């Protein structure tokens, strides 16, 4: 007996929301998407992206991909695919090819020696996480996914973690993303006059529902040493091939503030 069957037996008139149906695999090909971001130090009115690398996130330039491999490398020899590797042994890269189709590749790490991907068609990186770990259970060093010449970095798993904290995301071809929940939070030693402004940005023409060549703000909120969770009554509709990222900026009083953010949504076929 499945979970949904048990609900129907125990309740005469059960109410099952869309999110529960998707999570239980009972809503066609729809899937849940969850993006998390972390930036450990924001100082002053300098806008940065919500990811562990800090500064601005650089999407691969239009026309660059497909055509070049990426590489994965760790800052620790313990992130190694051999039986002796106590950190992360393999990582899974979730990406879009040059046509925007979802694909993935699993790469076996070799410590501080870079390992190239087999794929040569990586256009956008949507996820980067551990696929197998050693006895330590987490990354022993910072693991980065980058171009073969070491820059730019497209995603990274911080030491002590198992997935990237990176909010850059591109909606796959043939899909639409419905963002229904956004959370932000911050912490700083001095918060009396400091604040952080979070902006979800995307190269989306909301009227025409198409991707354009520059960003618009899609959602915005401010916190000051606290957290904020917003459940949207009307989801933000994001069509295929639109790039999304969350940026954060403080004010003159902001000093080494740490910030986290996330959004949750449904990816549906269109």
C-alpha cells in the first residue's frame, strides 16, 4: 500500500496539495526543484551572488557551449575515488546541453589533480553534489567545477559539505518552473543599522514569457540579522531557457554579514 492510498483509507475527504502529489511521484513528469545559496561574508554596498565563491556568478557565454569540457578538482587529497578516499569520492553534475536538455554525469575525483568531464556539451550547470563518500561522509576540501584553464568556476562544494550552495539555475527546454516559496536570512556582528537586500533576478520578459538578453528583478526582500520565509500565493512562472540567480547587497553599515537563501518550485512539462 502506498502513502497516497493510506491517506484515502484514513480520510473520507482527503486534501492532497500539488507539492505532495509531485513529491510522491503522482503528478505526471513534474518534479520538485530546490536551490540553496550561501555567502559567508558581505561587506558594504557591494552586490554579490548567493553562492560559496562570493562575488558575481558568471554564466557560460552564449556560443561558448557546447564544445568544451569542464574539470573537477578538490583542495584535499582525501577527496579521491580510490578506497582510501575518506572524503567525497564521486560527484554528480546536473547540467543542460546546448539545446537546453537536462543531462547528468558522474565524475570520480582524484584529489588535488583535476579530472575532466567526459561530456563536451555542458551549457549550464544546474546542480553539483556528492554521489559517493568515504568514511568522513563529507568533502574534505573545497571541490570546484570549472573550465579547464581554472576559471571561471561554475559551481563548488565547500569543505564539510555534500552539495553546492549555488542559486544559479536555468530552466530546461520544454519545461516551466513555478517558484512557490522563497526564504532569506542573515547574521552579522553589528546589525543595528545594517541590512541585506536579496533580489531574485532572471533574464525574463514577464509579459512575453520569453528569455531576453538582460536581467529583471523577479522578487525582492530585505532582512536585518533575521530570517524571512515567503510562500507565494501566485507562483513565479519562469519559462524554458531563462537564467535565474539570487543576488544580495548590503549598505554602508554592513560588515562581514553571512547570508543564506533558497527557493522551492515545481518543474513541469509545457
